[in-house]
């Protein structure tokens, strides 16, 4: 999948901001991205620190764009725009202080159209990456939440799991939106979604508040004029094993063959994708953020340079998709 995405974006000069420009993993990934002409990386941070860090790694950042927010000649214009966007919630001094941090500066840089997307989180927390995006870039007009998904790849097999990193305990309405957003993402990346809403119950086999929530979301989705199949609530074994599905959900069109999994809460989602990655030998690509007005993505603080490289490819690809 990544190779196909690379060929679609190579040489197009897609500008991606990296909020942790001096991080060794970010430098390794961005130097490679620059050398291979896949994206145009914009490294944020102190030029002296970035160049020193690169030199210590035996890397050259010559010809790469580096911006230090503290020395930027567009800071005043970004402050004015941010004051307008925050509408009395933050005054000029507060906005300037925020924009001196690379996460806010980078997000405003994207908002103003100077870059196509942003990738952060190598050292920033998820909240510190998502909060500026919600405040400044905001959600698409027809979206009420931001969610995330991971694409899990093992050989030619691809699975998708959401939401694993943003919404802690989504209600039925939010589960519906997460399912729709994730199905859209899946399709944009060339996978035909077969969506299963997961639970500890399969089609009424157990009761509980969480089960009721998933059942309600599933019922609402099935009433919609969808162009993909959805089933729920499903236990994981009924979602992936045809022999189990034949017993627990014999009338379902996709039970036993689900490839897009919607979890009832962030606990199960985060645990689930990490089990698949660590014990199932799937490569986890993500989290891919969904519902925002621009391609902005988060990294795990335990990410590798290769994961940053691949997430940069995904982020750049989103410029040409309705994510």
C-alpha cells in the first residue's frame, strides 16, 4: 500500500510540517523523504539544534526547509489570524505564546495555506497534537468529531481498526460517525470496507450498557443508504472466523469476513490494535486522523524513523483525498 501511495505523490512537492524537527527519528525520516523527492519536509525548531542533531547522526539537512518560530517573519500575521480564530478565548499575548511552540505554529502554518499537512507526536502527546488542530483547523463542516484509525498490514492482508487513540468512550452517535469516517478512510486507501461494530456480545447474546450503545449505533447505520456492508454488534471471533460466524451470526452477509473494526471505546481499541501488531505481526500504520479540514496526523512517542516515513507518506496522500 505504501509503495502505491509513494508513486502517487512523488515529485508533487507536497509540503508537510514536522513539529519536532530536531528529533533524531524525524531527521532520519525527513532526510530520506527529501532525498527521494516524496514530500517537501518543513522542519520546525531551532536551526542550530536541528543542524547539530543531524550532524551527530551523520545526516545533511542542506537544501531542506527549516523554520524557527521564534525567528519567523510571519509570526505577527499568524498571531492576528489566531486571535481571530480563537474569538476572545485567547488574547494576543496568549496566542503569541502558543505560537512560539512548534505544535501551534505548525498548525497555523497549515491553516494559512503555507503547508499541505502536519505530522507531530514524536515527543508531543496526542492531546498536544490534536488540540491545536481542533482549535485552528477545525472539523469539516459535516463532521462533529475527530476520530482515528490504524491500518494494519501483514503481507497482502490489510485490516483497519478505529477509534484507537482519540475518543475515550464514544456514545452511539459518535460511534456512527466513527464508523462512517473509518469506512471512508478505508476506501480512500484502496480497501473495500466490511465494517463490524465490536462488543462482548453477538447480535443480542449478552446485555449491558456498552452492548446497548453498540446495538443502537449498528441499527442507525443499517437504516442509512450506505454503499458498504455493516454488521453489529459482533464479538471479535464472530467478526473474523467464518466457522464462528456460521453459529453466532448465520444470516449476516459479512460476519466472519470483517476487515474494518469499530471498537466500543478507546480501551478496547488501543489494546486491540497493539495485540494485532505485537502478537499478530501486523505493521500498524497510524493513527490516521479523520474529520479534520486538513491532513494532520499524530505519531506514537515510541515510533521509529520508518514509521514516521510511512506516516508522512499517508499524510501527504491525504491532500488528494476526502479524509
